[in-house]
C-alpha cells in the first residue's frame, strides 16, 4: 500500500489538484492506495466514484494540519505501507514514521531565501525523505541552490491524461464566437502577475497593425482580472481580447483546439515562479504550439524552435518578435505538429514508469 498525502485534490480545480489526481489514479492501477486529503465541499459524491480510499480532513488551516498528521501517524502504526508520497513539504512536516517518504516539489513553495526560518523548515523535511521529485530541471536546480541534497533529487515531469476530443457542438460554438477572427492566441491560467498577460496585451497592440483580425483569448480568473480589463480598454483592444471564466471543460478544450498559439511567457514575481507549466503540454496535445518564458521550467515542456519558442517574458520586444515569428508564414502549423508528437511522452502511463523506477530502487 502507498499513502498519498495531499492538500490539493479534486473536486477542487487547479493544476496541483489535477497533478495529484492523475498520479493517484494511475498509481491505483498498480498499487493499493489510501489518500489523505483536505476537506472539499461536495467531495462525497466525487469520493464515492473512486476505486481507492479517500479520507478527508477539515477545520481551520493550522489545526487541520495537526489533526491530519495525527490521523496519518495513527494509521501508519496500525497498517503496513510501502511508502508515502506527498504533494508538498508541509504535508510531511509533522509525520513521524520510518516508512519511505517521497515528496514532490513544484518551484514556488521552496523558493525562500537561503538560511531563512522557512528555508530551514523546508530543508529539514526534504533532506530527510527518500527522494525529492522535482517537476523540472529548473526546480531541481532551484532546490540544490536552496540547500537540498542533490543526491536525493530526481526530475519527473507532471503527467497528462490522453486528450479529450472536443464535441462538435462546442467547436461550432467557438467558431460562432470567434467568427473571422484570426490568428488566434490563447492563455489558460490564473490572472496573476507571474503569468504575464499584461505584456502579451501590450504586444498585441503592435501585432494588431500587422494582423488586424488577431484575437487573444484569456480563460481564467484571479487578482489581476480587473487590471487586465482596464489595460485592454486603455489600449483600445476591446475587439481583440476576449475574457472567459466559469466555462465548461468542453468549451475550454474547444477554444484551445481552435487556437493557433498558446501564450504564457511567465516571469518570476517575488517568490512566485513557473516550475513546469502543464498548460503548455495540454495545448500541445491539440497541436497548438506555445510561447513560454525563460524564467522557470517551461523549457522542459517546450522544445525551443521545434514545438514552440522560449523568450524573455520581461522583454516586451522579445514577446512581440517571438509571436510575429510564429505567425509569419503560419510557422505555428509546423511547430504545432511537432508539439503534438513531442508531448506523447508526458502521458501518465509513461510518467508512472519513472515513479516505479525510484520505488523499486528504494524499496528493494
């Protein structure tokens, strides 16, 4: 049996939730699994449909962490477990066991000044696990820089499920929404500083001169939403930028599938960094190439000049020239074809093989 300890799990939506759900689901095909997850509204119906046991823990954040650790420690005394996999170093901080522990790291949560109190807490947990599983080469190097033992580190990129083909009705809806608008740029992410929608919108003002029918589709929600909408009005781009939120998964997939370039030239904002960027992989499954940022782990998900481009997200001119380069002579078509082939390696079935290698190595 493997225990999976996670603070992020469906039915809550998000990248971390999808990652932990995909890993758990794929592992459950090979191992007996027990999940300890945070309480979510409407979780009962979701949990009932799964073939593994999910124990939910509620309450206010600090007390929840203590109570969850107590339940896990009790469970480990009474049950045999081959190993424990955690989504975050905090999920392991209060766990007392000699069982083999594996911790996933993503970037932002370990990015604290070396020697700070929180950095010492991170090191104490991660230097006492069997393996630290980084989501990209970037995150692995960041961990070493922050004092994590390099011998404990291994890179395993996040996985994706095989793509769901959008239904005809949703595809028709997208065509009626976008009409003759082309070329089509899209970003699916939270509206926060790190994702860099702002610079894309600013580049759009210049791209509009060369491509008068261009459209930029923004799907998501977040703190920067109102600022971005204000910027769109100030730059007179109301006809070029479309905002969507709270839409169905099928409509989201159809909008991605009908787009030409996925755009997310992420930057580092304070300690917030793009550790990998699963959204690039999801777009590539539909044959849509990406423009990513050089800060963070995008280069694990995008093969520069083959499946998309990597640029300096802090440099507006570089964002503009990169997009123009991809749009000119419809270069994005060739990049998109390559991207679709490239990302087959990220399917969960193949990613789990990498996890099994480290389990076998450390369980023998």
